C-alpha cells in the first residue's frame, strides 16, 4: 500500500471513530480529496484530523467537524443547500455529492476564485460560488432546504432563519468568537424553530461585509 493510500485509509477510519456513521456522508468524504484544498506549507498535513490555515486569515475545518456538520444537516438528493463561508471549498465539494444544488457565499474574493477553480477541475457543476456578504444569506434563491454556516454567530441570524423552508434544517456554530462555541441544528417547524445541541466547536466569527480584497 502506498503512503498516500494508507493516509487516506487512516483518514476514513478517523472519521468513523469520531462518530460519523452516515454512509452517504462517508462516501462523499471519500470521493473528495482534502489534499486538493490544502496548499503550500500545510499540504503534507491534509489527511490529519486538524483544522489548517488557508489564505485571508481563514481555516479549513478539521475533517471530523466537516463530517459531523454534514451528517447533522441530513441532506437529501433533492435538496437545495446554502453554505455561508466557502473558505477552501472543501465543505461545498462534499455537499455537491449529496444535494441537488449548492450555493456557497464567501466574502473574500481570493477564496472564491481558488475554490471556483477546484470546482471546475473536479467538474462539480452543481455548485454556484458567490462573492458576497454571507450574513445576508441569498434572498434571490431562497427558500433553502438546508443552510450550513461555517462561521460562528452569537445567535442564529434571523435573516438566515427566514430563508429556510418549513421542515428545513440549518447547522451553525453559535457563541462568542473568543470562547468555545456550540454547534447547533435548527429545524424550522410549522410553529417556529426547534434547536438541538451537537457538540462544542471553535470557528472563525461570522463577519458582515466583504473582505478588503472584495
């Protein structure tokens, strides 16, 4: 077995050991090579279960957290998904194998360009990357079956909750940006919203406006 194959096998084992049991999610994560999304100095750590720095002061989340968020989202093949915070594009690439269409919004222009190039390289034609202020969601395409937010807000933003279909699910880290945050799942019901705690996490804060490159 090559070192690369061994690393990928260990990578999948680590995901299962951290509680990712949904076979659709595991298959999608096996299909998407995290190594394509980690460049430069940290490329040799692409298959470790750790968050890593990417440009514009952002991070690519640790794979087990990506897996747990994706699993909590309960995506079905007919779903239209909104992602807030494209980052490296890794999460959107995984979602593209699970959903009908993925819209992903990022405030940093260089990250949109880099992720778009990888999506084209992988022929992931059901992803639409957008340069924009994710805190406003994407009203033109709302409502969404699923919304995933890869940056922490103090509370689930009402703007995003309003763009969720009845029966829809949003997964988002909430809490103060300088403290441990809680990953929660919000389900829109006929009577309001139900909230489920998933686990403690640490994400970059959800910031309004475009990055200075935008």
